[in-house]
C-alpha cells in the first residue's frame, strides 16, 4: 500500500493487496495507514482495473468489508464511468451482476444489497439493448429472491427521477415509456405480494414496507398511472395499515417504518392527484378514506405517538393542497366546495400540543395566501377568514415559551427557529384577517384576566410580526401598546421586555407619523441598551427608527454619537453595534451641510482612530476582538454606505474633506496587513463605499490608490483589488483625463491575474479572481468601450473569457457572461452617440474573429458543464448575438450544434437530427424581451 499508487495502477493489483488495503481502511488503528489505504483505494476505483477487482471481491466473499467495497465500487463505476466499457462488455457485466444478486440471502448485509441493486438499476438505465428489464427480473427472481427484486424495482424509478445518472432527456423518455410498458406486470406482481404477505402484515413487516416503497416509487415517476387505482390492493393495504386500531387488550401497534411507508404511499398519490385532477373516482376514494383517518389521528394524540400524528398531518395537508385549487375556484358567496372540511382536519393538527406537527402544514397556508392574493377578491378572502383566525390563534399558543423558562431563547434553538417560521407565515397570511384586526386581538389577549408572562410574550411576538402592516394612522390600539411598553415594571420577565423592545422597532412607520412619541421611545431604548440581553433588541429597534424617522432625528445626532462612543461597554454584539452605526449614519445624511461634515468626521474617526492605534502599537490582530482591524473597518464601511446626501449639480460633497482625511488611514491599513486576505477584503470594502459616497469628487486620491492596489496585487493577488479597480472604472472612466491611467491599471493587473488562471485548474481554483476580473472588464466596456476595445490586452482577455465559459461557479460565470453581453451590446446601443459607428466596427471585428468559438463554447457549456439555474445569463448572450447579426449567428449556432455528440458510448442517442434542427430554429427565432 505504501508503494506509489500511479505505479500500481499501471497494472492490475493483486487481490491480496486489495484485501490488505480494505483491511487497513476498516481495521488498522493507525490513522496515517487508514488515510494511505483510503487514498490508494480511491485511486483504484478511478482506474479501469476496478471493474474486474470489484467482480472478484464479490465472488470471493472473504469478509464483509471487502464485499461492501466490491459492491460500492461496482455501483460507482457504473454510475460515473460506464463509458469505459465497450458495448460488447455490457451483457457480461449484466450477467455478472445478476449472478451476484441471485446469491443474496436473508443474512446478506443490507448495505451490500442496496449497492448491488443500485448498480443494476444504473446499468438498466444506460443499457439500451436491455429492454423491459423489469419483466426479466420479475421472471427470474419472483420465486426465489423477493428481497433484492423488490429493492431493484424500487430504486430503478428513483434513479431515473433523481437524475443522478447523466442520461440525457431522450433516454429518460425512452426509459419512462419502458417502465410504463412493464407497469401492468409490476402492479400485478405487487398486488400478488400484498395479497400473500398483507393479510398478516404484523409478522411480515419488512416485506410490506418494501412492497409499499416499490409501489410508491413507480407511482411517483408516473409509470403506474392514476387510472384504476381506486381498487388497487396496495393502496387498500396502505389505508388498512393507517386505519389500524388495536382491539380489546391488544397492545400491538403499527411499527413506525410500516406506518411511514403507508403514509408516503398515500402522500405520493395525493401529490400526483394534484397534477392530474381529472381522476374523479380516485379523488373521491382518497378523500373519503383520508377523512376516515381522523379517529386514528386522535388516538395517536391520546397515545402520545408523535411520529404517527406527524404522518396523519402530512396526509391531511397533502389532501388539502391537492384540493385547494378546486376549493378556491368553485366557491360561491354562500357555500364552499365539499372538500373545505379538510381544512378543519388540518387545523386540528395545527392544534397538536407539539409544534413540529403544526409546522408540517405551513406550506399549505403559504399556497392559500398566494392564491387569495392573486385572486384579489374580498368575498373569497372573507370566506377563508375564520380558518386563518383559528390558525393565528393556534400559532400564538405554539409560540409560548415554557412557564419556567428563564432568560432568552438562544440562537440555533429549534424552538426559536420555529418561531421565526411562524413570524414569516403570519406576515404572509395576515392580510386575510387584516393586520389591525390581528393586532387588536393580540392586544385583547394581553388584557385577559390572569394572563401569564409566557402568553403575554407570545401575543407580543405575533404583534411584532404584523406591526409594520398596521396603518400609521391607527390611533386606538397602538398608542395603548406603546404606553404599556414604555411603562413596563422593573420585574418584567426579560423575554417579555425583549419582544416588547423589538415591537417598538417594528412600529417605526407609525412612530414617524406620531413624532410626539419619538422622544420618550428613544429615551426608553437608550436606557435599554446597557441591559444584558435586552440591549441587542434595543440596538435593532434604534436602527429601524433612525432609518425610518430620519427627518425628525437630526437634532438627536449629538446624543447618538455620544452613545456610540460608549457602545462597546454595553452587552451587545458587534452586529448590533453596526446596526446602530447604520442608523446614525442615515440621520447624519439628512443634516444641514454646514453641520454634516463635523458629525461625519466624528463618526468616521470613532472607527479610524482605533485602527491607527493598532498599526502604531503593532498589535497582533485577534479575530472578533477590538484588536481586529476588521471590526473597525466594517463599522467604517457602514458609515460610508449609509450616509446619503442630496446634492445640487456642481455642489461639493460635504463628506469630501472627511474622506480625504480618512484615506491615509486606509492606505496605512493596506500596507500593514497586505498579506492578510480577510483584512484586505474588508479594507477594500471600505474603499468601495468611500468612493461611492462622494462619487467622482476625490480625483486627487486616484494616483495614490491605484499605485498601491496594483503594487500589492502583484505580490499577493487578492481579487478584492480587482473589485476596487472596477469601482474606480465605474466612477472615473467617463472622465477622459482618467481613462489612460485606468487602462494602465488594467494592464498591470493582467499579468499576475493570468499567471494565476493559467495554473493547472486555475479557473476552477480561483473563481473569485475570474468574477472580479471580468467585472472589471465589463465596467470598462460600459464606461470607456472604444478605448478598451482598442487596447493591446483585448486578445488575451477574450481568449481567457472563452475558456471561462465552462466554469460552473455561479458568480464567476455570471461575470463572464455579463462581459460578453456588454461586449456585444456595445456594438448596437447608443446609435445617436458620435462613437456609435466606431464601436460597431470594433465589435464586428471581434465577432468575426471569435463569434464561432464563442457560440460553440457556450453551447458546450450549457450541455456539459453549467447548472440549469446558470443558463439564463448564457441565453442573454445568445440573444445579444442574434440581435447584433442574426444571419451570422445562425450559421455559428448550426456549426456549434453539429459538434455535439450524436451518440454516447453505450449507443444511446444523445440528440436526434430533428431535435438539433428544432433547437436551432428555436434559438434563431429568439427575440429580446423588453
């Protein structure tokens, strides 16, 4: 094993050596030896010798570990490396796998069985000469090997649906039709199994689980269709299991795995019913049988069997979702569709004492709220109002903390996460009952006699969720709520106070319309800031009020700045401090210009002075502490980002003098910490917002800034400097006096960038550099297109961009596509501008040279490399090419499509000539949507 794996893999290793490696992996206590064995076995699996080695390990059956490795290797090779085998070897591989499966007994390890069954399923999907394989398997194994047969029949549709095997759409369609042709036999086989083993299912649990899973798998992909299923034996068996009630003194209950399988079966049928809503008999059958499950649901609650309660809730919710469209579309002003009663069942589940059960229903209420919002019918919305009122009441009860809970809920706590989901749901559905009505109802809950702290806190929590939707003109309930919060007793539970303080922040729009409440609320929040726990909520609320009420706030700036000077003595997080800084910065932006500069200076140097001290005292940064420059840089960035000043044309920005004073601090930070990527990224972020803050008014900084970032980039290649470069181009490249200097900056960036990207796997290993570099190039294309298209580096940039087309990193690929889009668009936009003809000629020249390669590379990227969610940006580039020159682009596309493989190694047709012609026709007809 210690030998060089490359030497070993040149020839097939001996079986003894493989056994030794497997033994070392599983049994050797030496970690180093385990890692060596794992590396060597991984290399073996990638080699062509793995096929025969896996087969031999399974034949020899020396021990469990080697059998597992053999089965797993066989599955991996078929899954990922089927192309390695010549077509004439497929049949022998099939026969070998069938032989291994035929030797499975009840004692065979489950994991080995699963791997062998997956291997055979993946082989069936990729072996076009083996048609109706399911029938062959039933014929061969139905009398002798029921366990592996059911497993193969289960995983075969699952593998087809999961798309884990790269088949191509044509082969998937062929395979689905193949499964459909086998479905009657499979259905009869499963019915026979169910009749044989289902009468006494308590003694044949595992077989019945597999029957149900297999049936569900075939229904899920649409192989077994919904017609004629109302009398299906397996479906009846599923309902019998779900409806089982222990009689007399019997304590026997349905085992969890069997109950889960039956539930999955019915849920899958209901999901399919939602997509095929013309199955009236099945619809009625399922509806009546699901409604009959109410009694057993109540029994599961009484028996505290939460897992079964969850399953029944899943079924009720799926039934409601499958009928929801009919319930909504067939309403009248006086009556509902008969299926509306299922919402009562769902609400019974929402009332379950465990919140995990209620959470299952959340998607149903989201869908309902979206449908009602789209319909925009008051009469329809009012019909659902009672259901949503009951929902919110139940959710409020679920949000109650334990009465003996002390302190606040901690981050990461499951119950806290649930409450956040409740908040999101309430925000979505509250329009159905009306925000003010909900707010008022919760306020009434607060005033109920003998109300406990936990129920008060839950009501306040729901009020917090809807507060922003309460009309700012509301004068009946909100003033009372605000007054009550401002006069909370000292002994109030901390959770009640915390939620109350957050509620004030959510009422920021109401406060803006009632400025007389501002002073007492600010005083209250400032007093809360130093309090442990509550201080974080106070910081959040202060930020919201500062941002919303900034027209009323400038007179409070001196006090707020004084507060910020003390903020690090409070028990609040740095994120909360940054929130406060954002709020104060927003107010500073609204101050008169004569006062703004001084306030801005105080705000900035409150963050900049500590950085100077760290540099001067040569303090080693400790992440997350005051010795970390990042802490102060993030706060400084927040200042620059949130001070938004209104200027008249030609007016000097009041922040300019401050920025000229702050820049030397940032420059020293660049020099001091240039080898620390994290600090450099945050410093660049500060420079970014600094430049954006004053736009084009600090030209005097350009030479110093550009020289510094180019120098540091040449040594450390931090991509954040490329990003700063793109900001400089965006702000200053429209100034003719700055263009050449910025092009020189680009030229200086290119050599170290290409050194990095030309390494082995350079594009894949440095996606941030790709992203930032092509963003920089795209900004040049937008701001100084002619000069950029004439620069000497363009050829190298284009060649790099063509290679980067296939990079499957979302942000990096988006920047590359944006570069191409802007390049082509430059040649056809702004036709009334004096440089239009020059731009058009330059872009035409580029496309004449690289258009064919671009079209081909983009097609290959779409087919072989990029995720589906990345294709819209590629489509934008194709449309721009067509808009620029439809005839030439059509030719490039035809040639590019012709380069795609017509068949894979297994003889599966990848794309028919007609499909390629259809794709070409569809693409060439594409038009830009404006």
